[in-house]
């Protein structure tokens, strides 16, 4: 199937009041698992490569080339997205290598600098037909800091989207990055207020820590793009550990990475149902 853009997938979901699963990968086992899980669900999906993933591989091009190939080979619409890029150079490299969307993260900068830098990136990307997500106010949990009290004010979100021209906005509503437990409490009323006020689709980061029922409720209140990473790593590592514990002499990576990949695919299918994808 030809590559589709994140913007196209998100726009279709907004019109149908559905969620879109945006899943971060670490390596190609993740990428193929996400695509297989989406095929089983019969739902579109977004494959996300983060700046941390690029750092792990030492370069963007190899992991991006493989991920683009996985996306093209899928039987459902699959987009490839650069996630949480703080480097403008990385954004430009990703776009020139074929990604159709990026998340430029200037959220740690003072507000005026965030606006100025993001607007510049948006202008450059839009000239090339690339969809841009950004973040207003840092969502908790980065660098291991659990800060679920962060909240995005609707009035500030409206002003920010107008000033930057972004296509989607990640907002702080109670989730936190890198949570290993699934007990985050979202401000569902705030999600509804943001959906009414903000003219672009809303993105939920740190969704691995959110219970299933709350994820469903968040989509129903107006969240569209749902970013999930840590939950997949938990499932992958748990199955890999189970297989190796049962067979300590095993040395062929295919025999333990394969079941771990399959477990992630099953979890993707389950989560896409939770999101009404």
C-alpha cells in the first residue's frame, strides 16, 4: 500500500470521532509488530521514531529506511512520524529522507522562544507538504520526572496554535511519560474544553500510564492522536524474559525476539480497539 501521511490519518479520525494509535518503535521488531497488529485490527496506525531512538541507532537513515519499508508493505494505512525532535537539523534530515510528519518539541524553551522556533519549523515543513505537531508546556515524565500536575490552559493553546500554525497540539491533561503503572488520572473535562477551543487535533503523550477505560473516554471527549511507547516496551521485554527464563540455553535471537514481537502485535490490536481506531 502506498505511504499515507499522519495528517490524512488524523483528519479521517477527527471526522469519525475515533482515536489514532501512534506507537513508538525502538527497532524493526517493533515496527513489524505494530504494522501486523494494525493489520489484525483493520485500522490505520502511525509508526513513530523518536530522537532517542535515533540516538540509540547512531543515525536516522538506517532505522527510517527500514521503517518506511515496513509501512509501504502493510495492508492498512501506515504513516511514519518523527517524534519529540528537539533538533531542527534532525527535523530537516527526516523530511528530506521521506517522513511526512514531525513533532518538533520546543516545549522546554520560554514561551516566546517556543513560538518563534516552532513557527520557523512549521513554515519550512509546510513548504514541503509536511504536517507538524508541537507541544505547549512540557508534559510530565521526561528524564524520569513524574509530574502529572501539568495542565494546558485552553486560551494559551488557542493563542499558541494561531501564532505557530501547527497542525496538531500535544497538551498536558494529566498523563506522564515513561510510566510503568497504568494509573494516571486524566482531566477529562479539560480535554473537552480544549477540544471545543483549539482548532487543530489534540495529541495525548504519555498514554502508556493511562488505564484502558480512561483512554477510551479521552478519545470520546476529543483526543485524537494517542502516543504509546513504554507499554510496548513492557510487553516486549516481559515476553522476551519469559521465553529466556524458560529456556536458559537459548541463543538464537529469532527464537526469543519472535515471540516478543508477536506479543507486541497482539497488544497493538488490543489497544487499537480501546482507542476506537
